[in-house]
């Protein structure tokens, strides 16, 4: 029986463990946290990610649990529309919708698809060389600040601050469409989620690690004062203790390969991207089912990892660049009319599935 050691018990690590376990491999997942991550807001599950989950028998559950995206708009601070996301075009092209599901709900689903004891909590891998000797393959899925990426490839590619900080949370009350409002150097997003509550996020352009003397929520209320009623209704419900704050990073420069001998990177460890396209979780899912399929189908681990790298590196690195560009456009401080025209033109061809 072939064996796999997986470093990181997030979306990519759990999904690759499920895929290899279902294929008959012996799998062990090492997660340094003491328990499954209970924090996080809604993730957009795009049709390609749902198809990846379908191969594991989990897609139907995500569609059942998640809130389908019925519509979406980009707005100006006064509430006027910049552009509309054509959700019907996504369904017509892919046969599926986008579903919004919170990160904790997705992780619970993935954990439930693995036998008890596969995931070892409070266990950090500090000796990657020993792990590579103990398993046929080691998959590294330990996030944007992966220590094991540096152990494999050095520090030439590292997390780069994207110039903005994000705040996220949930509030009571339901919405049925997605909106993202763009102002100079700042944005505010509102989406549904699976439990009938509302997910929100905000980004501000500024220095890495910026802080506010009067607290984050008070700063957001000041920065988004005067924006349309939809933003104001959400901000009135936001509480400091329920708000998550993260500086945004992507990986730069891109790695020349995601594999080395019998080890491979997946998800943010391989291609961390800003959240501007909403594709980070989806690409981790696609990485995971792809690497498992390649390992199962290939005559050797080396051949399987080569096929994985060939199939996933260029598409994911292209999305990193696209996401970076999308963020810069959305938060542009000047030439808003030119930006708005570019967005409407891009959406006329339909968003990616």
C-alpha cells in the first residue's frame, strides 16, 4: 500500500487526503493547530471546484449546504451600479451555480469524509527530510507562510504584501445577492452564507500592519461613512470581537516548480493569491484532486508529481497575476471611469467558472 504524509489540515490538505484515501492509499495528515479551524467567512464554490468535489462524492452536500448565488453587482459608494455579474451565463456555460459556504462548514464536511485518527492535531512537522523518507509522497499544504516551502525551495519566492488589509465577519440577517462596492483605495463586500446570516468584508489600501488607535470597527465606520445604505446596515451590526483582520499577500516571484523529488506543494503554499477573484479555496480543491489523480494514474510517484506540476502550475500562477491586477483595479484611486468600462467589458465575456 502506498503512503502519503500531508502537512496541513486545511482545505487542500484534507481534500488530498480524502482523494488518496478513497484510492486505497494510507494517509496521515499533520496539523499543528489543536482542533479544526472554527474561524472564517463565506467562500465562493465555483463550478470547477464543485466538479472537483463531485469526484469525491461531496459536491451534492456542498450544493445542499451552501447558499446559491442568485446575482451579483459591483457598485459605487453612492449605490449606483458599475457592472453586473451574469449568474445565468455561468449556469448556462457550466451547468452549475456558484455556492457560498463558510470555511468552518466546508472543513467540517471534509473532516467527516475521513476516518477517525487520520488527522493528527497539535502535530507540527519540523523535519521535512525525515517525513520524505517515511512516506512515498509528502504533500505540503501549510499555507502562504509555509515553512516547508522554504525548506524545499529556499526563500527566493516569499509572501509579498499586496498593499491592502482586509477585515471580515458575519452579521445577523440574510441577503440573497452579492455586492462589492468600490471606492478610492477601499472596498466593501456583502454576500449570503449557508446559515441565513450575512458575510461581509472590507479592504483598505495602506501600510503593512497598520493599526487604528480607536479600534478596527470604529475606523471602518469612519472610512465608509457616507456609503450607500447596504454598507451602512451591515456596519451598524459589526462587532469588534467578531471581526477578523488580515494583511493580504501573494507569492512572488512565482515558483519554477511545485515539486521536488517525492514532495509537492499545493494551495496557498504553492501559489498564494489575493482574494480579489475569490478563487483561493477553489484552486486548493483543484490542486488536491489533481495531484491525487496524477499519483494514482501514474506508474511512479515521480511521474505523478511531474504530471501534477505540468497541469496546475501555469493555470494557478496565471490566476495569481489576474487576482493581483483585479485588486489594483478595484481599489484604484484615479481613473475610475476607465476602470469601470474595463470591468464591464471583461464581464461581458462572463466570469470564469
